């Protein structure tokens, strides 16, 4: 169990259909609060997609201690570029054995919620339309409003704000 933010993050990739073709979404979620701390979307599923998502929480949060990064064994997460990026930014990889989804179950759960609560059975006209809608869902609803049972029915942002208040973190 994570006792504070920025101890363990989980990441994964999913896809969203548009009339223009697939849009790939990578998220990085803090396991302490379930807050989506990083995300990236692109029409190609490349190493840059996952690196861009991971760069966001590094720049925003500036973790001082090493952060454990849980992922599956997808080619993006086993690449030399990914490993070099982790080493250069005081991050440590954690992967389950092939076929074991437990390490990134929180990310899988987020994707299921996103698809059930927001995307449902619609197909976006453009990738841009999908990006705007998913951005709004993550930043304006999921992180700031959606209540989580693991957070005592607080949103991820509220849960982290309470931690900061109780621990004198600015």
C-alpha cells in the first residue's frame, strides 16, 4: 500500500476508434490516489507515446525519491529507450511475468471506466474530437470530481490535497 503520492505509478496503453482510424492513449496513474498524473495520445503506438505520458508527471510533480513504474511487457515498455529514460529520471521499472495483468490492473480499470462512462459505443469523427473529449474527461471529471472507494469517496485530486494538508506539503 502506498503511503503517499509519487511512490508507485502504473502505466498502460489502450485504443479508441475514430472515423480517421485508431487513437492510442497512454496513461500514468499514481497508485496512492488513483489520479491520472500523465497521459498522451497519438495515432501511432510508439515508444514516444509512452515517454510523453511519463514526462508529464516528472515535470509536474518533480518526485524527489525513486518512483516505481508498473507496466506490462509491451514492446514500448521493454525498449532500450524506455529503460534509458527511466534510469535518467530516477524511475524503476516493475513488470509482471508475461500474461499477468496484476501490476497494471489499476490502469486497465481506468480504461474500462473511461470506455464505459465516456466513450461508450460512440465513434469519434476525428482524432482531434476524441483527444478533446478524453482530455476533458481526465482533467475536468476523473481527477477532480469522480469519487473512488479506495479514497474514502474523495476524488483523486481531493485525496492528494488532503494528504498535502495533513502533512504540511506545499
